[in-house]
C-alpha cells in the first residue's frame, strides 16, 4: 500500500472523497489515502502544503495561487470545483447592519491571513468601490470562532461559503446580507512538488478514482438526502447547491490563473505576476 495524505475543509464539496475512501476505491489501486479535515480553511492548508505536512489538498484557487506566488513549492493538479463559490456575507442576527453599504470601514472576521475569507473580503471591497486599505480584520480561526466573534462584537461581518453557513442563518445566529461569487473556478486539487516528482503515477490513479465519483455524484440515488443529513442542511438548500455546483475534470486554464493573479495584484496581495506554468502541474 502506498500511503498518501490529503486535507480539505469539512464541507459537502468533499463528500465524493469520503465516499471513495469508504468504498475502498483507493485501496483497490493499492493506495492508502488518509483524509484530514482542516476547519481553519485555505490559509492553514496552504501552510501545510508548504511545510510538507500533507501530500494533497482540496483548496481554494485564489488562496493557493497567492501561496505559490509567495514561494510555496506546490502546484495545481487540476480543477476540483469548476463553478464559482458563493461567499455569503454574514452579520450577527441582531446586528444593526442592514446592507453591504453599512459594512464599509467595519471589521471582517477571517479564519487567518491568506485564507479565502481574507482574500474575498478584498474582492468584495473592490466590487463595492471601497478603499481596500481601510479594511480591518479579526482572526477567528474557524466557523465556531466566527459565531463567537460576531456575537460578542469583536468583528462585524463574516464571509463564508453560503450553504455551509445556511444552518446558522436558519437558527438566527447569522443574517446573510448578500453573496460575493468568485470570478473563477473555486476549488483545485493541489500537490506538493515532491509528491508530483516522486509519485506521479500514484497521483494519476487518485485522479482517475475521484473523476469516477465526481462525474456520477449527482446521479447517486437520494444524494440530496444524504448530504442534508450528514451536513445538517435543509434539503431544498442542498438541491439548490447541487444545481449550482460543477465538478471539474481538467486542468485550470492559463487564463483563469492570470485572472486570479491580476485580481490579487490589483489588490496588492501579491508582489508580481508570474507565468501560468509556474502554478500548473504539467
């Protein structure tokens, strides 16, 4: 058995991986794939890739590109989710904030620097024509920290995947003011340079397996109910999410890599634009 470590957020996007692991699909290929949930999200996962603490990660595109631009010796293997991520913009349920305009010059809760919640706060601010140098941040580590931060007022708003946070909207912990979709494919499969160099054939088998599961995922009988129960979401929300989500089967385009870099550079979040080949596994 070839041992491989993979990390990702504990969200419904990654259910195909858990199903494949539980079915023994990787073991059938001689691969012992060990999954670890990282609730702190992309910022921590990028650091784990950089530190060789994992072999693979299912990670947000913009966060990984920023990390690679800063020296992370990892690469994008391919798209995982080709569709945009819908970032819900949330405030505490009893907050006085009623619109996006009200959030100008307030403090955003973020999981950590370099995370999706951090980078997308800049994208949202730019979309709203706010002065991004005025952005303020409170590091809250994870979703539980966001609940605490918004409830006690140490932060004013929080951006996180819309459907993951929907139960907290339903139970009146949060109110969602709006959405901010990513202008690019949202999740990628990333691998460390060492893993690509030393175990590229193993990686090929892993990709073949996950392609089988993601291509058939929406056709699984009662998959909406399975997701609803496992992730404690309303079934209508699950169906809405499934209708909006597309799993990728190909490499990220050079155009999308440049689009992400150009946006990050315009926000002064990376120092320079690099060739797309720097980020993509060949």
